C-alpha cells in the first residue's frame, strides 16, 4: 500500500504517504480528546492519511474497526485497546495480512507479543504509586484511620487495573490507609458524580480521601461533594490522574489536592515509530511517555502553560 501514493509534504523517510488506521477508545475524558487531537494533527502534519474510528468504549466496535482497516489494506494500525483481553483473533488477522499494529496508550494482556510492533504509553502502575506516595506523605502525622474511596476506571482496562495495583502496593505498607469503597466510574464525569453520590450516601462524613483513576471522575465527584455540603480539597482530599486543565482549575480553586500526570500528547512520537518501523529500523517493544505530578500550590502558576 505504500506505493502509488501521493508523497505530499511529509511521509516516511522514503517519502511515502501512508494510510494509518486509528482505533481510538472513545471520547470519555478531557485526556482522550487531547490524545485524539494529538494523533490527528501528527498524522496530518506528516502528510499521511488517517482513517479514524471511535469505539465509544466498546470492545466489539474496536474489533469491527480493525477488521475494516485490514479490509482497506491500510499501511499501519494504531490501536488503543478499551480492555486488556480478547483481541488475539483480530490481531492475528492483522498479522496474517502483513499489517503492523502499534499499541497506543493502553496495553493488551496477550502472550504472543509478535502480534504488535510496540507499545507506546504511560506506566500506569507507576502513576498509582505516585498517587499513593503523595497520600502517605500528606497523612504521615495522622494517627487514626484514613478512609479512602476509590473511583476506578473502565472495568478491565489497563489504566484501571494498573492504577489500582500501584496504589494498593504502596498503601498496604500503611495499615491505617484503608480503601472503604471502590467502584467503577467508567472514566467519565457523569459516572464519577453518580458513584460519588452513592459513596456519600452510604459513608457520609466518614470519607477522608477520594482516589479517582482520572481527573474527569474526580471533577464529577467534586460536584457531588459540594452538593452534599462538604468541602472538596479540605473535608475530603481529592487525588486525580491525567493533569488535564480541568484539574488545574479545580486545584487553583482549592477543590482538588493533586493530579498525577498522564501525558496524551504522543501523536508525533507515534508517527515517528510507525515511520521508523516501515523504514526497516528496529524499534523498542516498549516506549514510555515521560510524566510528572502536580499539587494545588503549583496550579495557578502552571495553568496557563498546560496544553491539554
Ligand atoms: O488510558 C488512559 C486513560 O483513559 C486516561 O487516564 C483517562 O482519562 C482515559 O479515559
């Protein structure tokens, strides 16, 4: 598919214009919107053609999209898997068709790693550990129990599994840090609010900390806490993940305490990897995105510099 194509202004190192199929998770969060834009811009800027499919957080939609990319004989498939398991068959079909698959943002739990070229994304376990380490430091002088409620991401997704694992690994060393409720909020504001309302209904003033697997759920929960009559950021400490603008706004307003960065702006890095692979270069099986962590006191100063 790389021959007979208009070379355009960009292209691979050999000048070919590529057709890239991108199966995205959905549009569930600020993070996801920024990630989609980063990929779209990078593919366009490189002079390639994008075939985009939004799975609306449904695995069956992703399987259909990948099959359609295979039928269209794209040059490469970029794929952010909604969940970790159940993609063997369709990835084998891509391999049999000779189409390289690049995992973006989320990994798969599949033994045969010849089914994809590389995985470019964040270290979600590390993000969970960073969130917990902040809490350990923040509560080091607290003698009694610290009651945590957890809003998990999409059930079965890599970030939900790994952020929980990383967080629990750290807090298990501190027996007074207790997760008293844990439920999925599907990475959305609406679900985050709804589940936080249920947590407040059953636990009320007993809740000290909210650990949300992403900022959107944290922001939804902040609304629920205010409506309940408590002060988010004070009565209940709020920990989020992503470092989206909405979290910086909430932190600048004193309503959120910390957000662990998960950088969605890896479109250019992904295009480089695809081009390098198709040019015959050897690329690493795992490529990490660099990230940091931000607290309430940094929010006002950093907000204008945030790109997503
Ligand atoms: O896979 C990355 C996660 O997915 C982000 O943290 C979350 O906001 C998104 O929905």
